[in-house]
């Protein structure tokens, strides 16, 4: 098996960093927030060892990839364009696309918009989010009468990235632990009192040390990446939620026709937040081959349960 190597491509107007390992059919791994290519550190060698060429980018605004200034540069059209350009730049004509968290949203849009290029789809944590008749901003207004909701809180430019920069490592530890299967019920500060800042809500829930699935070295890597690159780019993805809704009216009722698999942790709060979309997965993806809910795991499912996720992804790819 080839060694892990780093590379850069020019894709869709940005310089994009990625890591690569293995030879064979291409698998592209799309991370979520607040993460990086490193979130796939357990899957890259496993898939490469199973006979695949695995490419995991730092997506737009993260890590060593470019982070454009304009908020509008982070729309779903640009995020999909980045992955399309990446596939082309590494010399492939098709790929299996795998996404976790926000990366799952990018992956589903890759499958919808370029079915000629993305032959199969794996969604981790976040199901297909069907386009709703009401714009997200209206839903935020209704959901935040009594408490802040993190996606609404992120909308004000500059605010939350300044807060997170006050204690990057502490904030990440609070996020990773709080949304994991190790945290007490409702520990994640997705909703928090109006009188608190997001960073205060995170630090109040921060444990003394990382959970067992995250080493001190892992946390150090993430902290160094966000200390250098900042949080602005990744947060700007959230600031395009309304814009993405405006850009995709043609997707009302759209179905993903490629083979697909869904994997999530039993204790992932996304399963509650997007309960109706989880129930509708089979209708939205007629060729869904499996809906796997891993007992005791939380939101960071591929890091919390790498062995199970690796086995599921490898079996899915082999059976295409």
C-alpha cells in the first residue's frame, strides 16, 4: 500500500490541500465542522488497504486550503464545485463520495448535481436534508425565542469566530466531547441561554481531558489547524444556509438515484434535529442499501467507532 501523501490542486478558483493514499477506484472523503482531513485518519488507511485511492481534502475555509473573504464564496454551489474540481484535478472520471456532518450535505449535493461523476454516496451523521417550503431564517426565528440556537448564533459575522479564538483548544474539546456519545444527555451546547456566549456555554461543559477516542495529540492537531487558519471559513458555511435555500428551488422533491449508505451514532443529536429527514431516507434515496445506527456513539461517528465505520464503508464500496 502507498504511503499517505499531501498535495495541492487548484479547484474552482481556490488552492485546495488534500491527503491521498492507495490505488484503485477513487473515494473522496468530505469532513464537517469543526474538523479537517484529519477527521478521516482512521478511514484513509482502511479504504486504501481495501483497494481504493482515497483523497481527503481540507475543504474551502479549512486547514491549509484557501479561505476566501466573501461570505457568499461559501455557498453550496461553490462547495460542490470544489469537489468536482478536485476529482478532475487528480485525474479521475468518477468517484464514490463520502461525507460527515456538513460534508454529508456537500456529498448529497454532489450526488444530486453531478450523478455522472459521483457513482455512489455515503452519508455519516446527517441524512438527506430535503428542501423545506420555508426559508431557514424563518425557522431560526421560531426556534430561538427562549434560547440561542448555535446555527442562528453563527449568523452574525465575526462574533463567534472571535469567541472561539479566545480558547481554541478548550472550545474544540468542549465541542468534541459535548457532541460525542461520551457526554451526558443534551450536553452539547447547541441550545444555550440568551445571557451566555457560545464559548461560555462550551467551556462550562468542557471535561478535564479528551474522551477515549480522541488522544491529546489528536486534539493538539485540530487546535493547531484552527489556531493557524481561524474559524471564519468554516463558520461562513452556516452563513449561507438561506442563500443555499434560494439557490436550490429546482430540488423540491428531488431524489438521489445512486446507491447509498447512511451511518450515524445512536446518541447523535442530529438524529433528533433531523428526525423527519432520517425517517424519509428510503424515500429520498430509493437505492439506500443500509441505515446503520451505531449503539452508544455520538456525532463524531467515524472517530468514535472507526472499526465499525470502516467495515461498513468497505463492504458498501465492494458491493457496488
